[in-house]
C-alpha cells in the first residue's frame, strides 16, 4: 500500500507517554528473570483483521533499548486467525517490559483500521468516501486518524483549528444560520472550508442559500438524502452522518452523497485480538 504520512514526533511522543504510564520508574517484575538474556517472541493474530501500528511497536522497543523485529506482514495487510505477524528477538527485559505497550497500541490501531476497512468494503463502487470524526480516544487522535487511512478511509478535519463545522448550538448562539455563516466567513482564513450541519430539507435549502462549501446531513431519511443530492449545486460536498453501521451504510452511499462519516470507527472500536508468545 502507498506510504501514509505519520509524523515521527507523534510516534515518539505517543509511545513515550504510554511507556511512562505503564512502566513508571521501573518494571518490578524483572527481578524474576535474567533481564539481559536474549529471547524470542512471536506476534500472532487471533482473529481476522487489518494490521496497523507497526511504527509504534518498533518505537516502543527502541525506547526500551532495542530489539530486532522481523515483520512477516505489512502495514495494512489483511490478517487471518493464527497469522504470524512478526518475530522479535532481544533481551528478555526489553521484550517483557514493552509487551503490553506494544500490544495496546497495535491492537487499538488495528481495531480502527479493521472497522474502517469493513465499512469501506461495504460502500465499494458507490463513489462515497468513508470519513472519520473528532470522536477519538483522548491522546490518540493522530494515530487513530492514521489508522483510518490505513483502513482505506479518509480524514475529516483533524481538530477545531483546520476546518469549520457549524452545528445547532453555534446557530442558536449566533442568532441564526445566516449570521453564523457570515461571521465565520469574515473571521476564518479564506482557505478554510465552511460546513454546516442540517437536520431536515428546510435547513438544507436555507444553507444552500448561504453558499456554504459543504453540508452534513444529520440523520436524514434515505428519500431526503436522494432529494438533497438531486438539489445539490455543483461543488457542494454532501456528507451523511448519524447512526450508521454495516447494515445501512451501503444504502446511504447509494443515494449519491459524497461522504459518510462515522464516529464509531474511532470511538466504539473493538481492539483486534493479538498476542505475543514467547518461545
């Protein structure tokens, strides 16, 4: 798969925080083993999924003093149960101390990539993009958004600083849709896309009159989504959202919307079941 940007500083900082949380001033259990004895461990998948998080595993053991990792599966590769992912060779102390941090990150990111890949497969051929949201695990936004890309999805705005999405509360406190859009257009950089969340076709048409760049159609019925697509001016991005899952996402995609966002990809994820087995 193509190279997906992931800042090295994010990898280092994420791993450093995770190790500090788990190891603290030192691993007390190492008194039970010869810490410098070289051992071998194997990373194995216990269920189907998509592998994601190799850079974080490598960094975890690098920060603990180093281990040789022989990868058998690529980032983004589909895994079957009992698939060998990698073999790790290094000091027992390094492997034992880093085991949980490495697995936590690898399992979490693989879970995100796996959920994304399933939803991407469900809408294949429709032209709709699967998008993430800001509903990420605290401290893991950039890694999880990376995992969405590994799974074949696309990133929505990263945070509040790189895109405008006006919702119900913004409109209420700004005095209405038109005044909210006008105020943001005046204040935001000209390169910022202005998106508005709407809850029915009446709001949709009002938003079109305000000439926003994108619309988030929240919990629209399929018939209303089709109407919105038919009335959409050229260049306006339509994103569907709200209670989407593998059972209904294709029907939503077939209405012709440009994107479908799901907070479940990063918020309600199930970590992929992986294990590290020592020889």
